[in-house]
C-alpha cells in the first residue's frame, strides 16, 4: 500500500521539526549548565573542573516553569575558609540538588534539598589547623595522628598524639570538625597534658565556601584523608 504524498510530507516535516526542537533543547540546557558552572565557580572559589548536569527532558518545558527536577554538580577543587581565616581545599565535591527553583537569568537557583560528598586531604586539614601542627592518618578509621611543637617550661618539645576526628554541633546550628586527643602521655610533668592539648585539640568550621545551606552531616577518617557527607535544605546552587 502506497503512502499518500501529503502524508509523507507531513511525516518529513514532523521529523524535521522534532529534530529542531531536540537540537534547540540541547543547546538551551548546555547554555544553562555552563552559566551555572561559571557562577558556582565565581561564588565559591572553585578552580576549574566545575561541571553541572541538568537532568530531565525536555529542558525547555522545565525552564519555562523555572523548576528543575534535579541538578548534579561536580567540582574538583573547592576552597573553604574557617572563621579564623584559614583556608583548606575540598576535592571531589559531588552534590545533587532536588526541586530547584531557577532565578530570572537561569544562572542558578535554590534547591528544596540537596546531598553530596567531598574529600579533605590530611595536608589540607593541616592547613586548617594551628600553625606548627601536622596531621596524618592515625592507623584506624576515625583516627588521626597530630604532631605539634609545644612550648613548655621554656623549652620547645615535639609531641605526637592519636586523636579522634568527629563532627560536633557548631554555634550556627551546623556541624564543625573536632580533633581531640584520645590520650596525652603526661611523663610526670605537671601541666604537660594541658600544654599539649592546647596545640593538638581544636574545632574547625569548614562550611565557609560551600553553597549556602549545604552543611556537613557526617565524616570518616580514612588512609587518604577525610571523607565528608553533605546535606541540607533550601540550598543555594549559584547565582541567587
């Protein structure tokens, strides 16, 4: 049975229009992804390697409603700052933002909820610690080795302790990283434990530099560094 010429023409036109729509949709989503990546990098101090992927098809219908189902973000390097002004670099940041309300120029938006993960190497944890302190793996999950120069009775002593690294409640309702020595050998010297803990025990808020609303929720100390778990609600992706 031969297909009528008019019907064939309609099919061809439909295929062409469908192809144009798909091409336009893919161009639009690529433009929005690049805009978000650029704004995220500018706002957070990410250095290259920032990638944004907007899930779902078609994108244009989501864009017209200014609502995205899911946005995935990857950043190879993200600088975070402590309230004391110290800097550390998070690596391998991976975050997923759900139910994102876009802003006017499609450069970012706010997610109803988000979750993710990141890594913090021991050299970078050392950077966030006090001067003269070095941190390395403590030989077991959740443990770190802290070595510090300690001033005691006019002498400078080098002491190493095995410490537990954990998350504790911070002042702003978020979580901060706590490093606390399990035990400090006293060596029979009054006051030596207090002097060592003054150098080796500390709390650090590493939330400065993360997208607003994204907080630390859990961590583990492993051989190659700290593995961080992130989460939050009303999280600002970028640009708003």
